[in-house]
C-alpha cells in the first residue's frame, strides 16, 4: 500500500512574530499567551493535513529549518559570514526538543479523538551536509560533528504512544549534489565522514522503529545509495532518478524504496505550465515571465483564483502510475509533493494541493 505524505512547510497565516516567540516559550515550558498560540497553530495545522487525508503528515513547518536546528547547538557562534565552530558542537541541554513535535505528542489523545484513529507523524530534519554549508570554515570532520548532534536531536524527539507515533523521519539535504565540493570527492575522508554521519542518524531512527527517508534536490551524486540504514529516497518530479532503468536495479540490489513525487512545488512553474498550455502561439521567455508576474499580481489582489494553476488529481495519479510501472509497486512506499509548499499563494491553496495528492493516491490504490 502506498501512503501519502508531505514535506512539512505551508504558507503561514496569522501573527508570525507571536508564533516564533511562542515556539521559544513553549520549548521552555513557559506557557503564556504566545506559547498557547504556537501550540494551537501547530496542532490545528497538523489536523488540517489529516482532514485532507494525508496518511503521514509532517509536523507543520513554519520556521526556518536551518536556523531551527543550528539554534539547538552549543559550540557554534553566529558570525557575519555564517557560523563558526568554537568547540565540538553538542546539543543544548535547555534546547533539546523540537516544539512542533512536542505539541503534537502532547495533544495526541485529542488528535486521535478528532480524527477517529491513531495517527502517524513524519519528522524532517536538516541534514549535516546542508547545515555544513553555513560554515565558511569546514573540514573533513564537520559532517561527522554536525551529524552527531542531529542524531541526538532525533533521540530526544521521536515519540510513540497509543494515540500516535513518529513513523517516518526525513533527512533533508537540498544542497547535496548541486555544487562541486572537493570535501566530498570520491575516495576522500570527507566523503566517508558524510556517509558515516548519515548512517549514524538513520541507524538511530531505525532503533526507534521508524522508517528513514532522504530528501534530495539532485541525485547526481550517488553517495546516498551507500547508506545501509536509509530506506526511502525522495527527489523532485523531473529528477533523472525517476526515469532511469538503473534506478530499478539499484533499488533491488540495495533494498531501498522510493517516495514518488507527484506534483510540483514551484508555483511559478505551475503558472508557467498553465500559460504555455493556454497560449495559441509560441511565447518568448520574456513574455512568459511578464505573464507570470501579471498572474501573481492578480492573485495578490484577489482577481485571479490561484487554484486554477494547481495540477489535477488525474495528472498526479498519472505520475504515480508511471513511477510504479517503471519500478514496481513493491518499491514505492510513499507519494507526495516534491517539496514543501511554503511558496504557494495561500494556506488554503496548499491544503487543496495536499487534498489532490491524497485523492490521487486513493484512486491509484483502487
């Protein structure tokens, strides 16, 4: 059975300053008005994802993910060019919990009562390679040191009770494979340290009886295939991984699985596709870009319904069908948007996308 999931982020509606302050206070168990506001927004948004029938919803991600995890570390200092290691990074004793996950766990009984059944949660964390990019002075051990802290964070933040549980953990590495990085050249110590850091993280997750996933924006660098404890690979709609015959061979030989990305998260791209499809003549790139800008103006002024740019349930289902036909249903465990939906025009628009994703998976399963 293929389950629907999402990548976490949605457009924020409400007082973002109060939400961010509430996250800090909720983490410190200082339950004032802002902490209660934070908790309510997280739980309600999580329920919204369940209401549109996402099987394994990610905790609602409204904060900057990179800052979120770097702020949980001791031994690093913010400088003008990024971050600097002042000693071996470690997890802050007073900042070891992810408040979004804690809010869901704390309200798990209420969530189950409202939804009528035990629920599953997906937890995403920024990976050590992407976090290392914020350090202008890196060495071959940076990945290992950051990976150890990420592993500690997950040790403190996965939960399971009779009402709900963390069933899937994704390490997000959007920068991996997109730049030429000598630190991870083939045969280098840094490359082995990165592989080992990922394995440390995923091994910890599997010891907690959750599945592991890696979210990538490029699969050009094949290092991820060499992680024994990685279960599921997640890449973008048009990534070659989803078309190559070799992918099927690697999935079988390494005993790994795919999350099928069945809709695009780049809203500019969705607008462009609609413009090109509707045009009776060939448009220049300049003309297309101008029409995209006009569409955004119309959306922001309430004169254009942003829902017209969303991909249809049939289009999403057809993508899923193609992935399954190529690699077999037994190798596709999840389906969802290719990335987070924070760039969508409205919160409702993003939820409608998730509703269509879940409908596409349900229709496929029938």
